[in-house]
C-alpha cells in the first residue's frame, strides 16, 4: 500500500487571493519581500514479509521553505546597496558588512528621519530544509480488536540546522554574523501503544 501527497503552500495562498481580489494587489506589491517558496511533501510505504499479513510502514515528510527577508534597523550607510549582497554567505559573514556601513558608534544620530528601507531585495534568512521519518508495525493480539503498535520517529532525521537571523545592529562586533539556530537538533523517539 502506498500513498504520496505533495502540497505547495503558495497554492493555498493563491486560492485565498482569488476569493478576495482586492487583496491581490497588496500581495503583488510586497511580493518580492514575502517568503517565496514553501512546500511540503509526505509519503507512506508499507513493506510486507511473505508470511506476515501485517507489514512495516515507513512514512516521511519533507519541508522546504525559503528564508524570510532580513529586517533592517535604521542604518548609517554610504555606499552601493547592491554590494551588500556580495559576500561568502557563511554564518560568520551572512552579507557584506564592508559595503559602506558606518561601524563607529559615535556616528549614531540621536534624532533623524529614517531613510533606509526595512527590507532589501535578495537578502534573506537561511532557508528551512527538514525531513521527518517514521517506521511502525502493528500486531493484532486477539480477534476482539486488541492491537499492539511499535513506532520509531526521527524528527529532523538528517540533522539539518536552520540558522537564525544574523545580527543586524551595525554598531555590534557581531554585525552580519549568525550566532543562533531556530530549529531543534535530531530527536529520536520510540512509542509503544496498546489499543483495545
């Protein structure tokens, strides 16, 4: 027995926008700053041994979501904003911190009008890439419907990190560095279940 399903979260968003056409224009205007890709795929496969009526079931779920746009604070900048995207994109330097940012705290103004945008196109957080796996087996213990189930789950099975947002304070020593993760490490759990 096999079942596989795939879903894209953007399809649900498109159907909601089609139901309310007045909101579609707002979404289009901010389109380059939203999460671009969000998809979930899941599947189940059952394996049977020749002499056994019940088999082992293997299930999995894959989730991918592009990173959210980086939210900027008020910035003192004298350079080309396109140079900010140029860089190695590592946890030690997520964007080019030498593109023209003033790093001297003495240049921080007390009161002024904000001229720096909240988001810059193409500068995003780390993308989510997660796989959950499950293996289970059921045994029928009596004709009256008593069943025993053994299940093992691996959450974040491949232990992919989801890095947090980089430090966005240009006057910090850690400016542009990622120092946190936003997800859990691999978790394994074993479940015994008796149903009657």
